[in-house]
C-alpha cells in the first residue's frame, strides 16, 4: 500500500514579523480643510471605508503633521474591519486605522498579495469585535510563499486615486434637458449563448454571466469570443439589471443581454449609461425578467442636446469631472 503523500505546509508569519504596525494619525475629517486634489498641498484622507481604495477625501497639508508614507498598507481595525489597501500617495488617516510598513523590500505585487491575505480574515470580526488588539498577531504566508508568477502588469494604476480626471468641478446637470430614448434606438440588443458545463474549460476568454461581481466575469474560458467588446452587458436573469462595460472581446451566457452601441461608445460614456441602467433594477425581478424583447421596448432617460439627441459629450465630461475618474 502506498503511503499518503505528505502535503506541503505553508510557512506562516505574524503580520508584525513582516510589517511595522503603527496606529494612524487619528484625525477627524470634519476638522480638516478639503481641497482640490490637484493642489500641491493636497493629501489623501484614508478612513475605514471599503470603497475608493479607502480614500474618502483630499485635504490640505497640516503644518507639523507629517502624512503616513506612500507605499504602506492601510488597514481598518473598525468600521469596515480588515479592509486593506496599498496607498500609492502619502496620506492622513482617521480613527481605528493602522499603517503597515514592510520590514524589508517588497514589490507592489507582493504588497497587494498581502492586502488580499489580510482581507481574508474579515469573517473573524464585526462591529462588536474589532481588530485593534489582534491585528499584529494575525498569521499570513511568509514572503517566500508569495507566488513567484505575480506580474507587475496585473497591478492596477493607483496613481489617480483621489484625483479627478478634469480640473473642473463636477459638470452641472440640467434635468430640463433630459429626454427618454428607446434602448433599441441606441443599441443593437443581442442575447448571449448557453454553454454546457462540459464545454467550460479553462482559457483566456472572459465569460460574462449573471453575477453582480467582478465586472460580470465569472471565469476565463477556452471559448472563441462571441462579442468584440466595447459594449455593455446587462443581466436579465439572476442579478437582474446589473450592467457592466466590457472593453475586451468576451463570451456572454444566455442570461445576458449584450448592448452593442449604434454610436461611438467609450468607457466614460459607458459608465454614465451603466449608472442609469442600474437605476431601473427595481422594476424587474425573478418573476419579471428584463429579457431581450422587453428591453428593446424599454426606455432610458439621458441628457440631450438642443437637437434632442443624446448628449454623449456631456456624459463623458461629467464622468471625467468626478473624483477617482482617472482610475477608470
């Protein structure tokens, strides 16, 4: 009889063995002065939020208060407990936020790996059990256990965090100029195609399904792309009304309506339209699906030009004026 093969044990280390763990600067946002993210004195303010890389505002530099260093990890010990982000710029922090500085040189890829590892401990905590006392003693894989094939190319560009795309303030919205347009007038609405489980082999083609996560991509499959990209996918079953912009060629399941534009679409216009599509989710559910035929007859309200056409230039300008739009 063959002896059972011994499993390789992952070497684990406490967070405090890999990082210097310090409490943040503990400032109150309501006592700080907000400023334009493009200002030379602008500093990101990182709070316990789970959104926008933890950045909730940009504030003026305070004399005598040095920001926390760029390249460190911010970890929320309260609020959205264990939300962890790599901060690409110097930052101030609110209460119950810790700063993790690597004890030795780490690449950004390795730091992002540890962000994932730390977040994996979220289930241990809640509003009544915060991580102030135990953060340093949480076990994560040793640096030698970090996968060697982590590529710098998969790291998101964080340089735009806290910066709007445009220096202008948010473009004003004139609701009097909005009109109702039929989806079929703006898009060629096509239906995805069903794939059996046996055909779902691993590959490089994004497979878009009726999920509300990961931009709608459930997995990467060995399928020939069904759609060219630069279009919008909308779930009509499952997570009904979830909409995403697909930039690259992909395959869509038969639970998906694919909106192929009849106009020149870009990612900024897509972000505006997606928001308006999601605002209609409440109209649909498991018993009233947003299938292809129903969507072709549905309407969407959008800003319009004096000529009563969709004002795509305004939509792009508006999205570019928002904070964090450089990260799109």
